[in-house]
């Protein structure tokens, strides 16, 4: 577990929205996609995904529909709504601002301060 | 929700099997990776409904569970409620009809007779009749405005109840409505 990236609170929403934006997925699929994109750093306990998904559905960023998965079981497939798409854009923007700011702080040389 | 979790676990176990684990190992590992099933079910419910509603639902579910475990008690309770409300509705209906004849103006205020009943409003009428009988209506006597309550008084006790033998002649109280100021018969 040494390489496990610690997920900052609040970034899970960002990861989920991004993962779903690439196509409608069920819970496990979202997990896999996050893993694929992030280089398979197991960022969260798998079950923690679902309360986050339910919250996003409740806020209207995602819609959930029942469908059949690859192993012929019923699963809920999640899709991004237009509100969700907008929220994703906002989250990405604020994340970029944050990382830029922190990056600037970290790369500051003693003489510059 | 459980279905969703089960699907997830199965898919994960399947992937782990393909990585080389045995079925049992894969299933176990998948469950560990998932984390606390109960906890996440709980969190999902809370995410859906919010705390107050969730706790209310939990209490309702508990109540229903308890009822199911005591079928005898439940049957008796239900029977009592049914009989009580049903009897009230029936009696109420029978009393309303003569009242409606005598005072058509007041009938607009009272619930209509059961001939014109439809199914859903029957239930409301039953509930209304229960509340009505307990709280709202004066006593179901003919000409209730003429009922009086008779009290005795003396120096020490200004208002005492009267026992029946005292009420009888030779102390004729028939003139009492004109003499004293009687209390009309309300819910006493």
C-alpha cells in the first residue's frame, strides 16, 4: 500500500464526474476507469464510491438507470447530466487554480520571498 | 442497492480470478477491498434521504418488524381499531340521517349519508366520524338544547351533583329550567 495516493477530500467528486463524462458506467466500471486513468493507484476504498454516487444523483449531477452488466447482473448505470457537465468544468477549473497556486508556492526560491 | 453491491463484488471477484486467485480467495479479497457493506449501505441511504427521514424510516421499519414478530398482538390491535372506527362510522351514519331531515342547513356541515359514498371518502368519513364523535359533536340526543344538568348547592358547596333519589318528588324540579340558570348539556 506504499504507493497508494491519499485522496484529498472533495476530489472524489471530480474523479467520478470525469470518469462518467467519458461514457455511461456502472459503479465498478467507474472504479476501473479511475484506476486506468490514474495509473491504477487504488485511491479509495471501493465501497466509498457508492455514497458519493448517490449524493451526486441526489444533487442532479448524475442520472442512474438500471441495466445489465457484463456478467449478466442488474446494475445501475450512471450518466452525466448537463448540470453535471457544468459542475465538472467548474471543479476542473478550481482544481487547476489550486494546483497552480500550490505549485507556485512550492517552487518559490528563498530570494523571491 | 444490495443488488448493485453484489454486482460490483462479483465483477471484482471475477477480475481477481483472472489475475490468478482461486474463486474463494477472489471473493474474499473483493469483499475486503470493498469495505464495510453495512456501513456503506447505511451511508447510501443517508445520502438519499437525509438524516431525519432516515431515522424516521428506521423507526417505522423497527415498528413493523416488532408487529410481525407478535402476530397475535397485531391482530388484536388491528381488529380493535377496525371495529372501533367501523362502528363509529355506522352509528354516525345512522344518526346523521334523522338530523339531516330535521335541519337541512346543518346537514351541509355534517358528513353526507353513506348512500352517496365513494370508496376513498368512506375512509375519510370513518376518520372524521371518530374525531367528530370524540371532539366536535354535541351529544346525539333529540333536541339536545333542552337538556339540563341539575346541581344542588348550599352554603358550603355551591355546585354539587344530585343523586337520583333526591331528584325525585316530593322535591319537584320541573320548574327548574325557569327558576335557576341550568347548564345546557355539553360534553360533561
